[in-house]
C-alpha cells in the first residue's frame, strides 16, 4: 500500500469510527481534474454510486499542474461498499483531504 493510501485509510477509520481489527481496503476507480464547477456536475453521479459512470469520467487535465479528484471504493468486512472522493491538491501531494463519503 502506498503512503498516500495509508493517509486516506487512517482518516477514514477516524471519521467513520472503523475499529483497527476490521479489514478495510481502497479500490481506486478514477481520477479527474478538480474544478469547483465540475464537482457540482459530477456529484450526482457520485451520489448514485454508479461505478461504470464513474470509471468512464474523463477530464482534460493540464500536465499534472491541477488539483484532482481521486475516486475510491472503500471495502469493509460485512458492510456495504462506500464511495470516497478525495481532493488531491497538486502542490500538497502528501496531504490529501476527503471531500465526500457516499
């Protein structure tokens, strides 16, 4: 597991109060360029948890100099999967922030 994923999982465990003895994994689904206007457009797709639509989302990007949304599926033992949207600030790569949990 990458350090970035560990940071996200630690925050998720705290926010969702997931005990450390419960196995959790993150499945990466997609990454798209983040702009506030774009987020409001795609949020309805996230709310529906339409995995195929999420995987088909694309964005122009600008050579790695933009903030990105990283979309993950949180998988837990004996629980429903949860969609996790993380804001990856281009200049703060080691400090991801969770925007939404569905």
